[in-house]
C-alpha cells in the first residue's frame, strides 16, 4: 500500500495544504511522498474525538483492551519488510537493528496486554465496613485506579518504532485506558504512517471508538505546543531533547489545569571504574566500553557519556584499549542532519575546551551525516557542568579521579541521570558501598559490571531518574510500572454492588491481586 | 513546660528578632508568648541539616522508622491536656473535637508504622536473570522505591493537629524516609511548638540524626516561598487555599530542578439528591445535610458546598427541612478572623447575586468571629463558576435541576473536586449509572447515602482529586497510599548481593510482598 502522507484523525484520513517531506540521512536527500502538517483545526478535532472516546474506552474490560494491544502488535508484524525498509530510509538505522526494535515494540504491547490480564494495575484496596466500631463506625471503602484521560505522545527520533507511534508511551497509555494522540516525529513520517495504519486497523477490528487513536504530523513547534495546551489533554509522554522537554513542561504548568508531563530528556550515564575491576580487566573494559559507546552511532538515552576512573596503574591500559577500539570503529550515519550537526558542535566544544584532552576519534569517512566517535579525558578537578553535558552521539569523557574523595565530589555535582554503572570486583565493594547512596540519589538504574545501553522491557526495569534525566523521577518510561503514569486513585464509599465498577464488586475481590484491610492478597 | 516561642532547627532551639503572636478567635485577643519568625538564615540551616540527615534516615530499617513514628505518637499523648487547651485557645475548636483529632493524628502515625512493617511500600519487583535467553540474555533486575529527599510540609489552619506539624503529610513523608521541615501555620504556633517538642524528643529518644525534623514559624509569605525554592528540598505537602497552593506550584515549577507539590486546595463536594432518595427521606436528608454542613463551622475540605436536586415533589420538603435545621443551628466561632472575614465576603457575594435565592441563615449571635450558616438555591441553568466556587465555612448552594440533562450538564461544567455524594434508592440506580463516569472524571471519592465530611484514615481512602481540588490527582493526602507521594523507583541490574539494599538481597525476597517476574507474591 503506497504512503498517502495523510493525517489520522480517528478513522478519518486528512490532507492539509501545508506539507513537509522526510530526508534520507544516508543519501542526504528528501524522499516522497509529501506529508500533511496538522494545524489548529486538526488539533481541535483529534482532541475532541479523544475526549469523546475516553469514557467508552476506559470502561472496557481487561481482556478486550489486552486483545486490542495484541492486535496492534499483529498488525505491525503484518506490515512486513515495507515497515523496516521505510524506517531504514528515514533513520539510517540498519535493518538488523530495526528488526530487533520491531520485536521490542511488539513485545512491549504484548507485555502490557499480559499486565492488563494480571489485574494488579487497578490497585484494588478494600477496607470493609466496621458498623460496630467505636466511637464511630467505619464505612465500606473500595479503591481502584482510573485513567487520567486523553494523552499526547511525542514520537522520538532515535527509536522510530519502540519510542514512536506504537512505542512504550503509547502502549502504556492505551493499556491504562487513555486515548492517545501521537505527535509524529518529523524525521520518520512514513514509518509513522505505516504504524498508524496498523493501530487504526486494530481499532476497527476490535470495534473501538475511533477517537482512541489519532496521528498528527508537522514539522513546526506550534503543533506540539497546541496539543499540550488543549484542555482535553490530561497527560503528556515525551522522549527527546532537554530543550524540547522543558518547553513542554512549561506549557503544561501554565495551563489553567496543569497536567503531568513525562519527559525523558538527557543523561550522560556515568560509568565508574573501580581499582579492582581495572586491575582485573582494564583492556577488556576498554573494548566493551567502546562497543556500548558506538552502538547505533551512540544515539541512545543510555549512552555512556562520562567515565570515572580512579587513578592507578591500569587507567592508562583502559584508555589505550578504548582509544584503539574507537580508532577502528567505522562511523555510522546519524538519524538526521540536525542531530549530526549538534553532535559535531558538541564534539568541537569539548575538543576546544582547554581542560579537555582528545584521546581518540573514530575513523574518518566520506559518507553524509556520519558521526565519528570521540573520546576525551579531563582531570576530575576540572570537570564542569559544560563538560558533563550530554553530547547526543558517540562522544564520551573519561574523568580521571586522583582519589576517592575526588570521585565522590564529582558524582555529587552531577545532575540527575538515567543510569550509573559500577565496574567492581570484590575488593571494590567497600568503596562501592560508600558510593551507592550518592548514586541512588542521582539515578534511576544502577548496574554492576555491564553497560547501560540495552534497556530490558520488563517489570523491574526503571528507565527514568531525577531531573533533568526526566521531568518526573517518580516513574519510568520503560517496563510495566509505566502504566501508573496515566492512572489516579478513586475511592468508592458505601456504594451498592450495582453501582460499583466490576473489579470492586463484593464477589469480585478475589479475582485480582488486592489489599484487604491492608493485607496483601494475590 | 511553658512555651518558648522558639524555632526548632534540628536539635537547636532558635529565637529571632522578628516575632508574632497567636490570636484567640473566641476572645478576639492576642495571646502569649511571642513566636520567633524564621528568616533566610534559618531556612538555610534547616535545609542543610535535612539534607545531611537524608542518607542516614532513609537507610534505617522498617522497624526503626516504625518505632520512631510510634514514639512521636506516644510523646504527643504525653503532652496531655496542655496540647488540647492551647489548640482550643488558638483555633476555637471545641475540646471534644480536638480530642478526636488528636486520636486521629496519633492513629495515623501508628497506621504508617504498621505500613512500614508490612513492607509492600518498597514496591519490590524482581525479574530474575535469564542467561540462556535468545537472542540476548536477560540481566538480573531488582526494583525498589527510595525516598525523594527532604520535604517541606505546610501546616493547615483547620486541623491544628491532624494536618499540621505531625499531621498526615509529615507522617507519610517521615514514613517514606524523607526528613521534614514544617512551615508552621501562623494561627496556631503554640500548638505547633508543643507537637514539635514531641517530635524532637522522639528524634532524640530514637537516636536519629537531628536534621530529620525542623519547625520554622513565620507570618510572612517569604518563608514558605524560600523553603519551596531551596534546591535541597525535593517535595512539598500543603493543605490550604487555592491561591496559596497555586503560588507554591508556580515556585516549584520555576525552580532549576522542578519538584512535586502536593497541594490540597479547594472543593465544593457536590451532593446529588436523586428522586428515589428524595421520595424516601427528603426530610431526614435535609437534617443530615445541615449536620454535615455546619459541623466544625463548616471548615472542612469535604464540606458539602453544592447540592444538586432533581426537580420533583420532594425537593421543597428537603429544602424546608434543611432551612429549619440551619435556622436552629447555633453559629460557632471560626478558626481565625481572616477566615471569618473571607466567609462573610463569600456569603455576601452569593446573597447579592441576582440568580441566587437565600433560603436560610443560621441563628444570629454576638460572639466574635462566629460564622452564621448560609443556605442558598439557584436554578441549574443559572449556575456559574462564581456561584460554584468554594466559600470556606458553613455555606452551601442547592442547585435545582429541571431534568437529568440539566444535572449532567451542570456536573460536566464543575471543576475537579475531592468528593461527590449520591443519595439513591434502587430506583435511582439507572440514573446513577449514567452519572458515575462523569463523577469518576471529576472527583477522588464517590459516596453513596452518606456525607462527605469525616475522612477515614485507612488503606482504601482517597483524599485527593483532579485540579483544582488538588495539584496532583495521582495521589491522596490521607491514608496509606499517601506514602507513594514521596517515593521513586530505582532498578538494580546485576548487583552482587553484597551491594544490594536489604529488601532486594537474594535471600530476602520472600520477606516482603513483591512481584517475581511479574507474578504477585504476598
């Protein structure tokens, strides 16, 4: 089926007079077709439809909503190679990577379907009536969680499938019972259209209200701003730059009714090399590090952009190993010309900083938009916020710490991060114990002897962290806990069974994990 | 022990040159002693101490923190009648009410102690490693919740014990592992000092870091603003006016690192009288309604300020019954002269509104600051936001709805509320079913055949709701769910047992309710 370039407003396909085209970063050329940009009228209609769909959609039973998520996954798989090829053309990401990302995308839809069936997401709590309690009787109190309302999801550039139209934010919001309006990323509108087609078919196949899903494209900032400001929108999911995320936070906070914004924004993901680990495997660590750094041209939120090494005889071995590995790493095309330019500027900023030493660059290449890896070092005492700032792409700074005190001091000065990684052997445990409280205050995920890239989609994952890693540290954008972002509790006091929602009726309480008078029952 | 008027900064007692005194609303006179106002230097020291205490305090085991909460409760009880008498002098609230409120305050400290011992608050999730999984192995992933950091709690005027120095926000923040700085309410500084003394003794008795608790008083806005703006503060709990709450939200959102504000602000708590209920017991409903309306001079967040009645032969019976009951209700002294003035202005605004009819006023009285109850009615078609706005005190508006459509329309136009109450008999269930989706979108607690005043402190309670009832609908300020306001998740990937926190160690997983590979285990 050829791409149309049209918007999806519920079941309608809409063309507008303003259009834009995608660029192929590998060939540095624009590709067809032109895509319609949504204006205020399209925002109005999509928000109105989502609002109209809300009460029906949220009232669906767990099984129906689970089947809907699975159907989206099935329809995405049914798109076949056309999806992967278009995503490759629009993002420059290799087909093998996109195949894996598609698997993750469909996998997370299925995981949320499973989460719905387990039922615990409803947060059922029952405090039975105590009519004879003195001095006052206790009413019958039943709590469950309900969805917030229509959600706007911003597609991310670096995961055209897993963090875009049917990505993690969409899956968790739809699972929670919230209609979704996706603001498509302007770098991959064709990929977005294909996935939107899959969701649209799933909506029809499951007989749902068409307002459950819309896709609005556009390459101007007004579109996202207009969506976030609309009073019918009740929450926002975003993955992207700090500037973009902060702008949305400000719009949301300035609304007549402020709403939550879940923005995943930036992180340098500190890696800590402790002496025992360096003594045991400095050379291997250097190679593994560069593998993590250059994967996907370094375009991951969890890219290791800052490496802290405690001074000792093996630090130079690590650096030499990393430098050699980076020198042999073939540059890969970056997602967009804009991202490539920002990477170049970030690398230049570091290279020209007097405190910073350039250790190695990736091999040079003639290809368009190819990001050459970059590795720098700086003494801990010279580390500034500017040096510690994220350079999106395969750029990293090794911070040489003369002693433990310098390391702790440097860590305390870091802003909030998604992850921190400890490389340790048993002899390092005492130092690690001292560092852990600081790391827990700074990050959402702590790893030992691994690398932060590669985020598992599961129950215990946290892909989040203190500001500015995200706008809201109380949650995650990957894994089943993400459903809680779009829920709020409601208590029902003394309602007759006939008026209670299904999960709270007096004969239903054992069907789902819940708390009964505070006691956990599963 | 005589009151000193000093601030509590950790274990230090501090006097400043700026002072203010409390007023006795019943006698309309100032009472001794003068209380020190905190300035920027005191804010700085309290925040620094709280920040220093955080890592130690949050690392305490559940049992130690539980005992600390219970010790606070014990020390409050040990204050004896002196506490009740001072609270009575500063608030005008009767001793019987304050005795009950003390019981609730101590009860909620004990409830949170019990919640800590149950352990589920830690949100443990374990996804075991799958080393043989294809195409990629899965790491060992373990999640728990950690506290956000030091919290500022604003004492509320209308619950000088249960929502003040050792009230619900303090109890839930301390339970979560967050040091607390209370900004005492300027209306009851003596009550605050006594309770702060109890907490301070408990901190010493339990051998905790003194920075776990501070109390700063002041009667100027700068103090609260300075505390919320301090970078060491990581969350805010507030119960009070909409203006006050919104001001704190703006300060928190404008910080370099924005932080969550949990502000419980205003609500008119709609009560819906459906035809069956009116036919069965219009007269009794009128009396009960006035009982709820005038309790505590109407100074409850859950006061029934808006009553929707579906037109029919029994509406007038309800109104006459309510009018008679209100006419016989003796006015009670209000909390402060300022609250009394605002009540008078609010009642005058309604009384002079051309669409609004005055139905009854409470008996007149010569006492200072005595709020005369006020009952109004308005046809649904004439209901405006101004008429629906909260008048803090015993004032309520009956909205006469000609038909179901008018009722639905009026409800849809309401802002977010803490509660909604349905008065129904079986014949009303079909109408109630149609109204419930709207009510679920608008409120945090739905009651049947009761009255919204009187909030149970338990597991299933929700004292919260969509903006502007609160600043954050995703939570509650009463009940055990409130602990989640001050927590965020952290994931530990492949950490050796030696480095894992106690609740996540590999031999500890069965000691606490948790999810194992997604399965709920209790």
